[in-house]
């Protein structure tokens, strides 16, 4: 990997029907990198990809391939190729003709087309399938055809729009490894879009976390996981206990009524901050030895470890540990200094609560059912009065 | 093939009965009249009489005009259907209603209206004279007849083509662009082959009613242009000659079945791998 930028997006803004989908986005992609755009649906990741592919013109901002401004250059004149979410194979062509498509459009000599297509089919393990109709292939095989069809053109950059989302879990893992291998073998820059954080962490050199048309953080998978920039990233990547805290002084963070030693510095004295503690970094110890004390409210056995929810002063911590505990036990928590990650306050502070529920949807449902129950109780009472 | 249950057979029964009485039986009646003379004796005279110049001419005109109408319909309908299929859903619905609108009115009324519009003192000629152009004889020309066919049957060309076009996955078109296809290459490598089944049924649905029409040619052709349909009508209505009329019908039917078989053969290549 060298340090030259192969693609650069400068100050890109896109609006659909007055709604801003990308908001002054800046992104540089280095030659030979495996970059993943990660975010939930509607975050702008696919829009970013479509701008690079040339299917969409930004309302503002510039797209550069190397030194060249690509604004206004249509998709068919760009040296990037795309793997589409549902593969978008040509249903009226067989495997060979699908892969040969781009070469035929370029009017290459027949012998060369033949040779390059077969070489590609070998690379994706579809050698015997040249004459098969694409409709008769399994999802994984269709995926391989799509990969071969794009790579046969030797693009400088390959764009992948959630290419694995339609595959089952095990096949997905295999394809992750395979894509990574292909990327390393060919040295082609991959720009991969996904909403699956595990996929992003396991495959990429660089992860770009996006939300609401903004880039939240760019970094290596380790950086993103260990040093999230704000509460959004911490919550989106992996599991995390996100607490409201105060940075007393360098290396001293206070939260949940206790002051902890930590490894972060450079904050104002007594600056309010967000604290992230990953569930696997918390140890359960006897209550008297813990830095914090709480009551176990739930235990789930997950095979590799237990997921234990501990209520500490109303905040439900998630702890992943191989030690078991019993419901209702009072236990102590011990946290090492390097397990505490301190973040500046952001607009996402306080949005991500504790582990009373795992999803926002569940939380809303709980709230709603409480309200409905109250209403219902009220109605019942009224009915009773009427009867009397 | 799976054996059908009693219930399935019962559900199908009313239509089978209908088809038997109103389609199969009449076909036999047509065949009977074709091969018999006025006294009921067996003969091939009816068929032989069709080789007369008058009949040959109307067969030729029928095929020529309906082919012209089909080609014109296709040329207009194809790009229209493509544009329509790429519009927003709301716009598509409005366009669809506009295309269907003429189908809600009787063909007789529509054709009669066109007769009024195109005649010597009609709307078109009044407009032309007010612009200082000489009056034109529109009614009674082949152009008017072909126009009538196109006008009446073009919805049947647009609908099937639009239907297959709207099923083309937009990402397939993007994939073609992505792999280097500009507009023309995308059209003949992707859009044309994928829309072929719609084109084939559109051609059939315009050609068949055009080739057998009699009303359009009668009204817009001012009785000067006699197509096969007109010949059949004349034999049966005016001359009360059921035998020759039946022979004409039978030949027309064979012609239509042959052309449909030909289309099917032509479409067969693409059809197979499309819908698995």
C-alpha cells in the first residue's frame, strides 16, 4: 500500500427532495487500501459509493480520481467497477457472457476475451460453469460471477455495495475471507459498503463510520473499536457501557460515584465526558473487593461466555465473563485503567443508555405498553363506576 | 403433470363449457360451411374462389396495412414504454390511465369520431383552411385506415412492452453502464433482449385485430378500401353467401395462427433463460 490518494471526495453534499443525505463529506482513499464504509441504513454510505461510481452527481463538491476531476463524467467512462447488492447479473446471458460483457463492450479480440474470462472464472472457482444460465446458480455462485464480471476489467478500484448481505452466515464468512484474499492478491483498492460492524472490522484496512450523512470516525479497525471518537461510534461498534463522567484531572476519571485511574489525558480539569467500558473488560469480583457494587438482574449463557447485567445505582451494566453469578447476587466490578476509554462530549452524548433493553425499538415498545396499560386500567375503572 | 382435484375441475367447468359452446362449436360450423356448397354438398369451390383477383387484393391489403400499423405502433410505443417505465411511480400510474383511456370507449364510437374529424368538412380540414392550406381528402386513403388501426390498437402494444420494461431491475442497467456501456450499447445489449417478450406479444396483439378488422376500413376507408374483414362481412351480410364467407374466415384464421407460431418461434430463443 502506498500513500497516494486514488480517490478524493471534497466537500460533497447530496440532497434528495430537500433532505440532506450527505453533508459536506470529505474522504480520501489511498491506493491499494481495503476501505469499508460502515453505517446503518440511511447513513449515506451507499450514496457515497454511487457518487464514486458515477450513478449520482453530487449537488455540491468535487470528486477526484487521482488528479482528475470526475464531476460530470458518466459511469461508463469511469475506471471503477461495482458489485451490486443483488448482483444485478444479466438474466439473458450465461455465466461466460456475463463475465465477458465489459470486454465485449470494449471490442477486444475474441481470443483475448476467451482467455481473460476463463482466467477470471478460475480465480472465483467457477471454471465448469461457463455455459450455465445465471438464473440456475446459487446465491454464492451468482456472487462469484458478479465478482468475476467486475474484476475481469482490471479496474483500479472495486466498489462493493453490501455484496454479502444476501448470503447465509457461514457462506458470508467464507466470502469475507475470499474477498480479502482477492483484494490482497490483486492489489486493487476495494471500497466496501456494509451495515455489519463485524464484517467491517474483520476485512478492512480502514473503516469509515458514517451516520446521518456525516463521517463519525475514520481509522483502523483497532482504532475504531478501542478508541471510539464519540458515543455513537462506541455504541455502533460492538457492545459498550457508555457512562456520563467527569475528568477530574489527567489519568483520573470519575463515574458511577467512584474515581478510577485511567490512561487518558489532555482534558480540562473537571471536564464532563463520556466514558466507554467494553463488557469484556469488566471483571466480576466479590462485592467487598469491587470498585463498584451492584445487583445481578439477568444472566444469559452464550456459549463462549455469560452475559451478565448488573444494576449499579439504576444504570444497567453489561458484563461478558466466563465467571458465573446468580440472579439477585450482590457483586463487585473491577475495571483496569486501560479498559476505560474517555471521549469528549458530542451531540450523541446521553442518547445511548444502559442495557435495560438492547434495542431502541424495545425501549419504545416498553414505554408504549406501560402507557397503554395505564390507559386500559383507567378505562376499566370508568366502566366499573358506570356499572355501579 | 399433476392430477387435478375434483374441485379444480369444477371451478374450471363454467369456462370449459363456455369455450365449447362459443369457440369450439363455431369453429366446426365455419369449417363445415367452408367445405360445403349452398345445398350442403361437399366441395372445394369456396376455397378455390378465393384465388380471384378481388380476394387476393384484399388479403394483400389486409396484410400490408396491418403490418404497417404494427410497425408504426412499435416505433411509437417502444420508446414511450421505456420512458414511462423509468418515471416515478405516480407519473407511471397517470400515464397508464392515459394509455388505457381509449380502451374504455367503444371502438365503434372512436372510429366514428375520427371519421368526423378527418372528413372534408371535419376538424382537421377546417383547421387547414384557416391556415390557408387546401382541403385534403383524408377519408378513403390508406393513410386514414392505417392511422385508425394504430390509434385503436396502440395501447395493446404499449402495455405488454411497458410491463416487461418495468420489470427490468434498474441495477441491471446500472451494471451495464458500470461495465462500460453507453446509451446505444445498453439499448441493444440489455434493454432490447430483455424487453423482447413484450415486443412479441405487442406485435401479436396489434397485428391480429388489425388484419381482421372491417369497421375501421369501412368508416375511414369510405368503402373504397376493402380488407378481408370487409369481404367476409359483404359475403355474409349483403350476399348471404355463408360458404365463401366461412372460407375467407378459415383462411384468415390459419394465417393468424401461422404468424403467431412464427412469432413464438422467434421469441422462443430469448424466452427460455428469462423466466426460470
